[in-house]
């Protein structure tokens, strides 16, 4: 028993098509005409339809959407509007700025191709751009956290490096932990003598804390103004034993003596007190004080 041939109305309705939809696509229009003129069976039409470039190049979701555009344009328009609103919200959340065309492409993918939020974020992640030292949305959070961690580790990463890392995070192919690991690796390379401490969870800020405390006290400076990038602090951290040449931290007592040889120390109150105390002792030793 053979499958009955299809007339034009049956052929179109069988697949949810309309004549307008089929005629709007040259490839499908030609196929439709051949099917009607040749009185193809449903099986033959299905086989030929699935072999078209249109069918192979569109997903089931998109094919359904394209038919809806033709058969129920009002609903399709509403779906696209909702997808556009959702796309804007998603992009704002990750800090991606899209052009009108890019937003349109994303909205279409959400409405017609059935993209998930993760797919949308992967697409939009490439547009979370660093400009004038700023980003926005979640991208700004990741970037800001990265900058703060790098500061605590005493290293400087390039804008292009941050851009690459944040792109991956917002696309969902990486995490903040991966960004942090890159900074940690740079710190261990720059301060290899402290690798064990860094691996144990310490930051270079932790390691340098005793030096910063003493520097603030002896030179009478605001501790908030001191950082790992201060030449005096960096020198103490990159100290090498004069006898063995081995790298390590400068002994704290030696660091304190170094600070008292700094011209800035002479301007401090504790330097003046020290001079007065020395003078008083000298006078006392000569019996010149009461």
C-alpha cells in the first residue's frame, strides 16, 4: 500500500506551513512546487525537506519559530520583545555592552534558537570590555577583586590579561579562582623565596606586614600609604644574605637600622627625641646636668 499523494493545502498544513512561508524561501518554494507538481508522497517530501540547506542549517527550535513568524506574527513579535528585554538584563548583569545589531542577534537566538542563559552569557562575555580602568556589572566585580588581590600580592597584571580573564569568566569557561591562580603564579615567580608561604595561603601583604609596621612607626608615616610597591619594602623583601647570597627577608633589626639612615627619619619626632636623649646622656656623663 502506497502513501497517498498530497495536495497543496494538505502539504502545507501537514507541516504547519503556510503558502506565504514556503513562498518566502526560494529553496522551499522550489521544493514545494516540485512536490505539488510531482504529486510526491509525504515520505518523499519529508526526505527532500530534510535534505535542504534550510533544514540542515536551522535547528528544530528555529524552524518552529520561523513558521510562527509566518503563521502567528503577533505572538512571534511578542516573543522577540520578551527575548530582547531578557537579553538586556543578562548583558547588564555580566557587564557586557552590545551594539544594536549584536543585541538583535542575541535576542533572535534566545527567541528563535532556544538559547539558554548560559549560551547567551557565553556570547555576551566577549563584549564585557575594560575601558578607562572600568568595567560594569559582574565584570566590574571580577576585575575589581582581581586588582585588589594583585595589590595584596605585590604584582601588576596588564589590562589585556584582565580583559582575557574576565571574558572567560563571563562566558562561563573560567572562574574567579582561575584568575586568582594566575596572579598567585605571578607572585610566586616574582617572589620565589616565599613560595611555601604563598602556598600556605599567605599573601605578600601578610609577609611584609612587620616591615610596614616598623616603617610606619619609625618614619612616622600613615601605614595606609605603604604598599608592597614601596622601594624600601621591596628591598627588604628581596634581601640577599651578604655572605651566602641566598634570598630571603631582611632581618627586622637590620631593616630598622636602615630606616634610621633614611633622610626622612631625621624629620621625625622620634629622631629628635633620640638626639635629645643622646645629648642628655652625654651631658650627664660629663656631669653637666642636674
